[in-house]
C-alpha cells in the first residue's frame, strides 16, 4: 500500500511540475482537473498572506502537513502563488506554491476535478446504500437508519441518512473527513462535531448521533 501511495503521489506531482516550473503556466484548479487539496510541505510553518506577494500582510500560518483547499493559482512577483483555505474552513489567502504538493487521501489516491457528490446525492444517484447506527434525540438508544452515499473519489462523499419518520440528514465528507451537515429536510440544526475511533466516524449534529465507517466513504 505504501508503494502504491508513493507511485500515485509521484505521478500527480510529475504531471503538475511542468506547469509549476514554467512561468507562463500555473497549477490548475479542480474545475480544470487539478487536485482538490494541497498538503503543506515545510520544515517549520507556511505563511498565509492576504495578497500574492511576500510583502503582503500575514493572516495566519500553517503547520507542516496541513491540508488546504485548492482555489486556484497565479503567477506574481516571479513566483507562483496559490489561493487556499484550510480544509474545513478558516481564512482565505495566498501561499507560495513551492511549499505545496497534491494531497494524498486516506485510500492512497489524489482527488482531482470538481466534487459532484452533493449534486449526485441530491439526485439520489447513490453508489451504495445500507444501514448505519443512528439516533435523533439525546439519551435515546441507537437504532438503525437507512443511508445512501454518493462518492466523488479521494474520500469525498455525501451521505444521506433517512430516519424512521422519513426525515433526512446529509453529511458531507471531504478528504475522508466529516466537514458539515445540511439543514434541508431536517428540523433544526445543532452544533456539528465529529471524532474518529479506529475506522469509525462518530458524528453529532445537535442531539442527533451517527456512526459511519470508512468503508461507506471509500467504498472498500
């Protein structure tokens, strides 16, 4: 698996490198087939700036291995800058592309192209269906809910859970990480929390609880 992951990363990096080293071309955004996420590769920290310039104000700094959303890149001041936002939310700004590489997902792939999982889930174009443990109310014992999952590769997926009374909740995964839940077709919306134990995502949306294994997201 480690050899496979290394090969995938090298392949994407080789395809990406010619654009990076040519001043007339820059890494492309996911909408044009580029990677959805970058991984920070520095020995210390990487500064996020409010403009694509080394003189621009520093907004925050990222630790090594931080995952960032690829929002497009441009050439400015003899270097390539990428418009980014930390996976899961946070301030948006620019970082130097030389300190980024395409991020590997937990299944060893590099997610490229647009994420269409939410659109497909809304159209009930599911890649798999089944049941997961769930409950709607705090203190209520766990039961089973039906689910459908639309996958977009690289750990990107939208899981639509249907409770016994017909109410639905959509939970969004990006890079194998549960990011948020929707409010459509559901009464109320509480704070979103998620932790992972082994290969199981334990998710809370207000009083609701869900247990979603990696296999649902990755299709293993």
